[in-house]
């Protein structure tokens, strides 16, 4: 896990990197794969609606993000 060693060392937890790497290996996954799974399960439209964004705006955002015409 590049970039994490100095952080954990500064926190007095230098062994954490090895423990995390072993845990990911034992589950045959990686931080990247786990983030992709979380992103795929995340309901963007519901999140925006809960935040008060209108359905019209959500549709416009979806169209813009996917390159599809609004309609």
C-alpha cells in the first residue's frame, strides 16, 4: 500500500501495513477492488434525492456524466 508507511510509522503503528496487506491477500482482494465494489453499490440518485436535489437535476447530471442526451 504505497504512501501509507510514513503515516502508520508516524502513528507508532509501522506493522499495520503488513497486517493490512496480509488481510487483503487472505481474502483475495485489494483496496482498489473493495472501493470498486462500494462504488457499484452506491445509489447516487437516492443520495442526491435525499440531499434535496430535484429529479430533473439528477436526470441532467446522469445525462451529462454518461454523454447521453437528456430526455
